[in-house]
C-alpha cells in the first residue's frame, strides 16, 4: 500500500500548528478544572486530637489543599517537519515585452541570424536573451528561443572557447566579426534558483532588428545619426587556434532609433518556475499567556482556606 501524501501550503501548515497549540492550551485548562472539581467533591480528610486543655478536637482538611497542583499552560511549542517543498515562483522578467514585426525579419535587418552547427545551416531565431552574472560581469548566458524547432522551451548557451570548436552549437551572425560562438550550457536548467538569483537580464535581441537595453527599446537603422555601443567581455580560456574565429567580447555597435509610445507594441511578460526540494525544518510557536482571571484565584484561595476546626463534646 502506497504512502499517503498530503499537499498543504506553507501558510496553512503554520496556521494549523498555531491552532493545535491553542487547542492544547485549552485542553490543559479544561483538564485542570476537571481535576479541581474532582478534588473539591472528595470528602475532606479529618482526624481528631486532644488539645492542651484536654478537649477532644476534630480537624477537617480539604484534599485539594494537600495536593500540589500546578496550572498547566502551553508557553512554547516546537514543530518538526520532513517534507517536500514545492516552490513556485512567478516574476516579471522584463516589465515590458515586445512583439517583433516578423515581416521585417530579414537577414539585412535582423539581430537573431545564427548558424546552427548541428543542422549545418543558418536561419533567424525568434528571440535571444542575454543574461549577465551579478558577481562576474564577463560571464554571459544566452537564452535562445526558436519555435521552428518544434518546442516553446528555450535553450541556454555560453561562450566557452576552451571546448572543441567542432562541438559548438550556434554562431551569432548578426553582430559582425569575429563572430560570437556559443556552446550549450546546462547550468540554468540544472540550477534554476541559482541562475535566477545570480543572473540578471542584460539585453534582448529580436528578429526585426529591434533590441531592448536598460529597459529602453531600440531599432537598427543604418541611416540614423544616433549610435549605440555595448561591449562585454566573454569568459572562458581561448585556444590558440580559435583567436581569429571567436569573439573575445560581446559587441553591439550600430546606428539606431530609440522607440517610444505605440511603436513599442508592448505586453507584460511573466516568467514562471517550479522547483521541488526535500527538506527537514522546525519552527517554534510562543503563546502570550494572559494572567489567570481573578475569579479563579479567588476560588483557589477559598478552597485553600476551607480548613475546619471543630470541638467534639
């Protein structure tokens, strides 16, 4: 018979722990009052003796005064859990997205023309996002989306010329020579949380000659008087034979027009990820206990003072 698995949200787990702690405190109070009731109804213990004047005296002592009975209250409760955490994250990867004009996605205008080494041909991909390491700015990760390959899932690459040149995946052809050469990189898919925390979106290239940089949208235009230049070093040691063929830096230098208003054709882009982690954790709950009501204190005082001394004739 399989093990019963129950899915519960972390908020619900902590809330149920609080409710259980409060219920335990209430049960302790009810049990305390029940025992008090039983002790109160028990007949008193009595014994007789002669006083110093020779009179016979009987002393009656309530049982409750002879038993040390502390009030049980829950001040702190600790919970330990062994569970599998399902972490769902949804964030705005780029507050404003862009729908490229596919009719203008020509080899002369595009920024996403690549050579695919596996297929041994060149073509235009749908989008190239470039992420930069927060701690090592020369470390770039390239995310390439190409729905023409039959999948909506992006693939990730990096420039690492220490790997054999014949095993390269893509060559970016739209940014000039020497070409940026890419090898497949599995780090972002194997370490989703580390990738999301350690990298930030640096540049997005679109097939119609448009790109987004520093949250501004630009479009390639050879006749424009405005120019932009973006340079980033590429990590990885270079083999001696690869120097002529592989770009040592990522460089984007071209005349551009800055787009604004309706020209941007904007939309909201949300990036969703899911990660499962098996973990053990514990947490403590402390109750702020209120003082014992005066009524209960009076009752206890009355019961404690209910000692009867009578004279026998």
